[in-house]
C-alpha cells in the first residue's frame, strides 16, 4: 500500500516547545499581577499569556493536518476519512484513557470534587459547550481539545469533496461568522420568570466552536495557500515585510480600541501563521536552527502529554487544594508524568499510525 510522504519539520516541535511555557506559567498564576492595575497591563497579558500560545498550537495543528490531507488527496485522488480518524484516535486516546481513569478514581475517592457531567463532556469532546456551573478546574483545559476534534470531524470531508475555491469560500464564511459571534454572543439574553439572563454568564461562549475555531481555520487556510500557491507564498516569506506584519499583528492588543480587543485572537492568529510560513519556507535559516535545539524539540514532542496532565496538577489557575497541586511539586509532577506518558504510552504507539497512512 502506498503511503503519503511523511511531513515532519523539526523546527515545528521547537515552536511547540516555545508555546508550552506561557501556558504553564498562566496556569501557575505567574501573570496574575498583570490583571490588576492599568489597562496597559491587561493588554500586555493578552500578548504574553498562554492564550496567545494556544493560538499558536491551534494554527500549527491546522497547518499540519491540512497539509497531510492535501498531500494524500493529491497522491491517491481521495482522502481516507476512516484512516484519518484512526490516526487521530491512536494519537489522542491512549494517554487520555489513563488521564480520565485517574480523574474518575480521584473523584470516586472524593479527592477531587465529583463532577461527572464535566467528565462526560470532556470524554465526548464537547467540553467547550459546558455550562459554567459544571466547570471543573482539572478538566477545563480539555475545551481546546474539544474545539479541535469538532473541527477535524468535519474538515476531512471538506477537503475530500470541495474544490479549493469552494474551500476558500467556506473558510471565509466561517471566519466572518467567528468575528461576528464575538460581538453577538454578549448581547444575547433570555427572560426567565421575569429575570434577565445573559448567555455569556451561563456559558464561556468564547470557547464555542465559533469563534474558537478561528486559529485552526487560519492555519488550515495558510496550508491551502502554501500547497496551491507555493511560489507566491515563498516570495512573500522572503521579504522583510513578513516580520513587520508579524510584529504589528501579534502586538495588536496594545493598540486596538477596547471595543475590538476581543478580536485580537483573529489578528494574532494571522501573525502566528506568518511565523509558521517563515519557518517552513526557511528550513535551514537561523530561526529554524534555533527552534531545532534538542531540549526545545523534546519539550515540543512532549507537549500533548504536558497539555493533558497539567490539568490535574495545575488546572487553569493556582489550585493549592492538595499537596500535588501546590508549587513546586505541581510543575515537577506535571513534567514527570508527562514524560512517562510520552515515552511509555505515546511514543511506542506512534509507529502504528503509519499503517493507516
């Protein structure tokens, strides 16, 4: 059976390695001092926090998976959606099974607050839609995995059955809906028993599939451009303009009007996509060489395991509820358990993915 050419860029693991620390620092509460004080501190937080790093993970995911799907379609004339879903399952499920089992046992033992609604929502990839009253600190990070998987349940079908021009139209429509949703959601309210309830008080609507999918979509669109218009993209990436635009867009929270501040995700996603394009078009450049630094690459390869297990030890903010959630053992345990997950569970199973290529 012919297998598609593997698509691996070492520097991309280095990028993941750079994105990991801001996420961990945010969940450790390292940036909490920026929340209080001047608006400029709040704006700065939107640049250096884990949110921006998460957009980077999303953009990179969209770029890589879309590129793999396009290569497969070009080589074989079709995308095997079944094989794609099996590859995703092999990549995601094994460490998740151990994580969810651990969370369930700790809930049953009353060590963690029993929250079976949250656990079920997380297991079935719909945590991003969970009502705020069922929010769980140990599971809340899985909202981003839910967003990605909801997108990837549909995206292979789009690649398979739509012509590239129609794909561009579809992605443009979803992007516009994402921009509009950021404005609309806070205005939606319900009158129940004579009392007003706002949608954004009951749900974290910023994590709903629209608009949260935008960074993944942006990475996917860049992959389409690079795949079908490579000469133009390479020419653009070879100019100094790309760095200027990257800086201006990444720092947009510092200058956007307050009314548009929530839209910074859209502009920052474009900046991070430019970074990805620069790396992929300059594989031997200084930046790619720096990103290929071995310890950074290792952290990047372990990023999925770190992402999963930091939920138990760090949550989405300082927990300090149990000894294993207190600093410094929380960060030490995160890295140790993540390393065990990567080397014992994930890495041995990765080779089986090639059988479904």
